[in-house]
C-alpha cells in the first residue's frame, strides 16, 4: 500500500479504536485538515472497492495504481485505502451487510460535508459499484466536481499530462 504522509501514530490508533463510521470520519476530517493546509485542491478517487465484476483484490490493485499515478502526476489525493480495515471491522461488529448506507452516509457523507474535497475522479467501471454511484450522486450536494475518467487515464498521467477537469 502506498505511503500516506498525513497519517501519524495518533490517527492510526484512533482509526483502530473507532467504534463506528462517524468516529472514523473524524479521523478522516483531521487528515483532510492537514492536507488542506498544504494544498486546498484535494481530490479523491472513486470506483468499485469491495464489489464489482473484478473482485476486491483486483479493485485494490486498480485503486493503488490510480492513486500512484495521480500522486506522481502532482495531484493532492485523499487516500481512502488506509481506512479499509477499520471499515471492514466496524461493518462486521455492527452486522452491516454490503452494500450498506451506514458506511456511505456516516463516513463518506460526513467527509464530503467538510467541504475539503474539491474533486472526485471516478475510475472506469465505477458504475458497477453501489458506493461509487452513491458518491457520484452526492458530489453536487457538496460542491464537489466529479470527473469520469477515460479508459486511457493512466497513460495520460504517465505521459505527464493532466486530466482535463481535474
């Protein structure tokens, strides 16, 4: 997994001890505040993570590749992958079944409401994800610019070009 420079020991512990998605959103808010102080143009990547035709392992690889490409191209990326273990644990502890609105509303909804994420890049295949479709619909409510990425976005970023609209 890619290094996440805004995490520190206190935030890692808070994530591990979070008893619900709202507690986890507080950790995300602290990370976003750190990020915002450095660069106000924060993007997030969205797409299938736990579901979809490719499955969780392949989805993780796609998220990592997308995140790495955007970071290498100079984008300021809010990384959601470090939250995954805590999300899975909370989901299991509360008996939530996937897909669940609790995760979306109590974590992502709270994160979006901070106003600190300015843009969301939707990777190809995002439409196969209940969560990514929910995020797509939520963007306008929070003033977040949404961009559906073309299939060749990794090549575009690798060539040193920016993605239009991001």
